[in-house]
C-alpha cells in the first residue's frame, strides 16, 4: 500500500500564477487555408471560440489550472461572464 497522500486542489487564494504566454484573443484559431484539413463541423466549431488566459475572476476561477493557463472562450458571450474551456 502506498502511504502517499493525494494532493488537494489548491484554493483560489493559494493558486499561483505561472508564466504562461499571454494569448492574443483577436487571433483566429483557424484560417480559410486550414478549412480543407478538418471536417466542416470542426472548422465551424473552432470559428466560434477564441484564445484566452485563465484569470482570477470569471468562470475560470473554479478551474484546477493555475492562473494564466491558456484556453478557449466563446466569441458570442466573450468578456467577464463568458463560457471558457481549459
């Protein structure tokens, strides 16, 4: 039997910020050139999100990832209360 304890997920105050590259939310994830490389569904879906970084506020605050971690955010509800995926 292992005597190692399972680490607990740090609280929002204990979570540190790593030096992740800041993403550019205006940069598209897919371009017209790449459309031929994926299915129409995947291409359309990737047009509906933009890059973002995990911040201390908003939906990302409940994430197990560290602040600054890159992810995706819905382009239709972008901003403080947007849907974010990490």
